[in-house]
C-alpha cells in the first residue's frame, strides 16, 4: 500500500493530540501506509549520488572513510549505494523506514530548544557495523528489505510543519548514508525556518561534511570510544574521522552534543575515558554537553550485563574533573544526573523527568540565579 501525502498529513495531525501525554509516538501502526519496494520499484527511490569518482576499478564513493569502490551493480557497505553504468546512485531517497514525532531530548539534545518536538526520520543502512547497535533491524539492512514510507523532501518538510515540529531530526540509523535525502530535505527545511538535527556516528569525510553542515543547526555525535582498536573490533570503523568531525562541527558553528555509550568489557576503561575527556577539553569542546549512556544487552552482545550505574557515575566525575561543564547520564530513569546545573552557582536550572521538562530557570541564555551564560540554543 502506498500512502499519499494528503493521507500522511491527515494521520500525522490526528496523532498530535496523543503526543502531549505519551511524550513520543509512532505516526502509523506497524504496517499501515508502508510499501516494500521490489527491484521494479528500486529506481523510484534513487538519485545520482554526490561525492564519487569513476576509477579503473569501479565507482568510488567519497562520502565516508570506507570509500567503497563498486563494480557494476555492486552495493556499498552501507547497503544503499549502487553502481549503475559507471554512475553512483543512492537508493535511500524519499523512502524512510521510520517516521516519528519525538521530544528533542530523546536525541539526546539537552541544550537545544528544550521541550520542543523533532520530526524524526530514518532510512535503512549504516556505514558502521556496531556489535551493540540498538537499531540493527534498520541499520544493518538495505532500503530494499524494509517497509518504507513515501516521503520525498518537500513532503517531509510539509509534514514537519503540519505536525507543529520545530525541527527535523535525521536519526535512528545513520544520516550520512542517506546523505542526499538529508541534504535536500535540510535545505528546504532551512528555507522554511525549520531547524535541522543530525544524530550521527560522525563517520564522514571532511569535504562532504562541510557541504552538509551549511543547513545543519545541531548534532549529537556518538563518540563510541577513544581507541582505534576498539573502533575496529566493536564498530568496524576508525577513531580519527570522528575526532575530525567534532572539530569541524565546532568550527562551522553547529550546536554539538556528544554521547559515549559505556559497554562493559569494551569501553568502560576509566583511563581511556579520562583520555577522551582530556582531548575534549584540550580541543575546547568543554562547553558542549557530554552524555554517558548506559548499555543494555542487545544485537550481538546479549551475553553482556547492563552497565553498572556506579561505572556511569565514575565516568561522569572523571569528565567533570577534566573540566567538561555539562555531563549527563542517560538510559537510567530517575537519576538527577539528567538535570542541568549552573557550573557557577551549582543551582538547578533544568529539571528533566524522562523526556519531559518540569523546571527551566534559563532566562536570556543565562542562569536565572547568578546570570552565568549557559551555552546552548534555548529559544
């Protein structure tokens, strides 16, 4: 079944009333309004890709450090780029497999338009292969294998407006792999005054990243560890490209928040965590929030325990001792470490209950009590 734009907006608007009480919601029932493209429909969702070169060995994608070189009809590691007649095409264009309205705090973004809503989309595919992936059912597959929405960039932006969202979040899988769809959507959204958010692992080359960021307002970057060896074995990637991404985002003026998932036996080395925090401080990233997130067993690491809360608390203390001003703990319900405190007077500024804001004492970008400037995008 293929859903029309009119029906999409109708269903989206019918769902908005439930959002206030539920915090976030899926716009459709499990299979309602979705299509599963076969080979005959493949090219409906395709567009010539950006950033590639034709070489004697095939077409080389230049978006990310994988730099896949594809012979005719071969598909990239991220599963959504294909060489057709010596041209590279994305097949993840206008066909998201996940569409939600989320509180922006879920991204997580704690210093960006608090209590606002983000229209959140993802297509299938990822350029990493994390053993602990939370969304492996969409990230470790292809758009040809998921049931997808018909939502081209202009319709995506219209849907965002109709559902009264202040931003679009490109999230859940990896927006770098649906680069062209994200870029075109973000460009239209920016022209309408809608903010654009990347939730990303940051595994991208410099030229496409700078091209991307012209229309990106905020990002949460998943800094998975501070070890090349762990990046290779746990995530099938490298550390340095992510560090470059963090520095470039800061340079380009994108509001930035960083997440570090602490996986027992993999990324819970306190010396490594200290080294990471010292690097963030030395590179003047201490004003950007750092989120330590609790691991829960899933995908290929179901044999591991959940991260002990004491480990997260020690990591937070290390970060604060290193000079990181705003350090949060995620995936632990009810903890006060999800609140924002003034780094000067230590008073509570933003109290969070789950994804809801129960108190906000930031006025004119400053602490209400001592006038200390609080970095972020507050309104």
